[in-house]
């Protein structure tokens, strides 16, 4: 099917309009004719091909947008996780500095005088 499909760009609208070969239009007319009671023209078959192409282009665009959103979400999750780890490390360092200073450690190592008795 792709061998018949070539794309042109409508400069006024900026949209891609597919151009279909005569052979593809005839194949489509024969295929779609099996599914309907009324006789189909080449113009009907061309419109059906355009509709199908537009539908799949919309699906492809939607898929790209969803993948881009997933990438952004993952980047945000990584940034949040990194900031949480950073904040956690800062808090633990501050807590360690506040609890025991090196001077207090030295004082604790001195022997405790025993009571005479």
C-alpha cells in the first residue's frame, strides 16, 4: 500500500495532503465496495483513503505527545527525588553536627574519678 502513497504539502494550510495513485484508489474502491451496497466512485475511495490516513496520523501524533509527556514526568520525578535526597543529606549532616561535637567526645573519654570509700 505504501508504494502508491506519496505526500504533498498544501502550502496555504500547512497541512500534509496525501496523494494517492490511481492504482491504489482502484484497490481501495474494490475493497470498500465489498462492504457497502451502493456503488462507490473513485472520489469516494479517495476520500476513504484520506480519512484512514488522517486517522492513523492522529493516532501517531497522540502517541508522540504521550511519550513526550512520559519523558517529562520521569525527568520531574528524578529532579524531585534528587532534591529530596539532597535535603535529607543536609538534615542528617546538621543533626550530626548538633548532637555531638568533637570536644564533647574528648571529655567523655576521660576516666571518671572513683569515690574513695
